[in-house]
C-alpha cells in the first residue's frame, strides 16, 4: 500500500512507503519510473514478514511525460497506483500509451485499474525502481 501521493514538481523530494509483497496474501508489486533518476528505493527491514521499501521521488527532476507508479497484482486484481507524475497530465497520457495493449476498467489521476488477470502490468520502456523477491 502506498501511503502518500504527489502530482507536481514543487519541492525537492517525496517519500512514499510501499509494500512490495505480503506472504499472508497474494499481493505482489513493482515500482516503475518513466526514466532513471526519478526515484530510489530503500529497503525497510522492520516490515517483516512483508517486503517493504521507502521510495524517495526526486520531484525536482519530474518533467512533462514523467511518472512513478506501483504495479500491483493481488490474486487476479491488477492496477497501477500513480505515486508521482508531472502536473500537466502528460505523464498520464504517456503511461496510458505504454499500457495500451491492456484492457482498462478505470482511470483517474491516482490509479489505473485493469481487467482481472494473472500477470502484472509492466509499462513498456519503464525503469524498475524496486520489485518483490521470490514468487
């Protein structure tokens, strides 16, 4: 679960706590950015048995078309949570283009929900910031 959101370029950085995997459920997730240098993940050791990270988002580096998202699959539920994007909505447009091959059910400025399935949504050309370990 992401604990904060950011949609703009004011400020220096934003820190978001994110669960990457929960062994007590089927939740798995991966953090993606539109390019290198937008986000860095730091492991949270005291989240055991969950796998968690704190993601530091470099908000000053966000340009039109940029985004940082968490791709989530829990059972057959699939979604992208938008952790950060440029304030012009170009990031959302770009993100929708990168996942155009997937059937979308719902879109707003905080998330994109997809039809149920058994594969995680991976935006084409996005950079992996953090991912879960194991199955």
